[in-house]
């Protein structure tokens, strides 16, 4: 009988052993690991290995660069994600997208639920779907429940862009990609997004490309 826990531990150790400069390759769309529900983390890794995995995830996220990374995105089917958004995006974007700073944190076994009925639609990208962006309408506020890397319970409400990041990364752990819920007519190459549609809001893109942002 195959011991799934040991297979996971061996996979993590192999991944860490192959890291170059603390960075590992990011798995891209089409790989089954991105379409399977990740296993709940219940201590499969010893504390040192978990800490090393988190550091590699953080370094890989920074190297990409991105604002979040889930373990399946580096081939590890565990419910672990890291998030961090300290980018300076300017006043207009900050206001329109409610893009407040999100310090580095680890989310273990996260789940989220919408708070209230307010939604917001904005362009998103994904490190596992390189070269494209699309508009996704999400709850503007979500309740996040998880633990951190020390086992501390987290139960809080996140708002705006941090809520979007939390939802995006948690979706990865359920085998979902942002393209599953995107407005397909909004799909654009990253190059065209930068040249044509990088406004603080997607209203102009919606008019030109023929999609409605809200409600969904």
C-alpha cells in the first residue's frame, strides 16, 4: 500500500533539494496538480521542513514576481499558501481597487466566505497561467479562516484587494483557477493589458470588449 503522507514528504524534500537560489519552478495550467483538491495539512512535515518550504514559496513568489503562491503551484498538493502585497501602485489604483498593503503571511487550510453582497470586478493574472489576464468578479469582503505556520487560529475579515488575493490563492487549493470564473470576453494578453487596459478599473475594457463587470 502506498503511504500518501510519505509520498508528500518525499516530494517536498526533493523539491527543496532542487531549489536554485531558494527558487523552484512554477507549475502551469494543464498540470493535474492544479486541478485537484489539495490535501489538508495536518502535520505531514516536521517543523524544519515546513519552514524551508515556506521560505522557498516566499522566494519563488518574489522572484516571479507575484502577490501570492499556493503549494500546488510548485507541485505540492497541500493546503498551504503564502501571500504578500507591498507594491506601490499609485493613488488612483489604490483607491479604485482598495489595494491596501498586505504583509507577508502564511495561510494553512484556509477557507473563505463572502461578507455582505458587495462585489468588485478587476483584472487578475496568475503565475500558473502566464501571459494572460482577465476580469474576475469577486466578493469585496471575505471572512478568512485558517491557521498560520505556528498553528495560531486566524478568523478575520479582509477587504478589497487583500480579499481578492486570499480568495485567489484559496481557490488554488480547491483545484480552481481564476479563469474558471473570469469574464471570458475580457481575456487579454499581458502585453495588450499593459498597452490598452491597465486603467484603475475595467469599465473601458468592458465597453470595448463587450462584457459586464457587475453583477455576475
